[in-house]
């Protein structure tokens, strides 16, 4: 039964992140229902599946809180929705997992930015969604 729970929470996380990718690309926002679903999924997974301890998982969520604070300080240079997704993923994966996601997502987005700049499809002021890179990093993390 635990294996079924483990895989179901991973599949649900991928589905919710995929929905967030669509909304982030199309509307440049993250639906509250998706964040709540991801948060509840993460909380249930921590309670029933993972045994690292609450501090480990709360520290992971704290990374997302820092991103939300940066978003507020910079008047939205970083999307607040991205921060809330990182809160949920940090709660789910813990501090090491969310640091991996954040660093790899930033690296992937930097590579994408470089490609756009080289082909003159963007400039330094161009914004683009971050959630696709979080989803890709999560899929890499699962390997």
C-alpha cells in the first residue's frame, strides 16, 4: 500500500505542476486551487510516507517563503506563485530536494534565456514563465 501511495503522490504532483505550467505560460499566473492541491498532497506525503522529520521538510518550505519575500521586495520580479509552488515542493522534498530544484531550475532558465538572446527572440527585459523549469527539474530529481 505504501508503494501505491508513493507513486500516486508523485503522479499527482506532476499533474498539478503540468496544470500550473499551462496557466503560467498562458495567463502568467498560478491558480490558487493548484497551489492548495499541491500543498495538501505534500502535507499528506510528509505525514504518511516520509520519516526525515518535520524540521527537514519545514526548512524546505522555508526556501519558498524566502522566494515569496523576495517577490514582495522586488515588486514581482520573481512571481509570487513560483514561491508558493516552492513552499509546497519544499515541504514535500525537504531542504536538499528544494535546493536542487531551485538551483537546477535557475540553471535551466538561464540556458533558455541564453538561447532566446542568441536568436534575438528576447532581450534583457523579457520575462518568461518559471514553472516549466520547476517541472523539468522535478522530473530530473525523480531520476
